[in-house]
């Protein structure tokens, strides 16, 4: 068994696509129109055939209250691995990304938490 797809709930698919590709550096893999929304996925350029991240519309009645509660409690929706959290933090801050937690060492892992502009907190992490 392996992870094929995972989702992040977004309030605007077009805004999310721009942020996840132009700012974070993912690559669009799939885009299939489904009425007012799309089946929209991105992948890491380092693993184009690897797990896909679905930019999932947050239209379900439970989605926005769930997201709001996570943000209010400072809980990231998901985590992405990076080589060097401090370098990625600086790169993303210079691109205008707002961080709610700067790089912080937690044992063998360094993490930072950013706002994805689509209603989520996202953690980036690297191991020593």
C-alpha cells in the first residue's frame, strides 16, 4: 500500500493553484473540469509520478468550520518535507509568504508554519 492522493481544502482553486505552483514550486499535474470546480492536482517537481496533492474545494458545510478551528488553534493541515527549513523560510518570506511560526527546532526536526492564503496553515519540515 502507498499514498497516491492527499487533499488540502481550499477556498479558491485558482488562487490555490497560483500559490502552490508559483510560490511553493509544485507543478500542476491534472486538471479536469467538473462543472463549477475542477479535479485539480499538483505534484513535486522532484517526484512528478509521486503522490498528488488535490486542491480540493472546501464547499462541504463542515469544511470551513473545520479549517477555521485548525487555524485558530495553530494546527497545520498538512506538512511538506524540505531540504533546509531555514533556507526555504527565507525564500518564501522574500516571496511574500506569511509565516505564523518561524523555523523552530523540535528534537531532530526543524519546522516552520505558513499561511497558504486559502484558509490553511501548512508546515514545512526538515530532519537534521
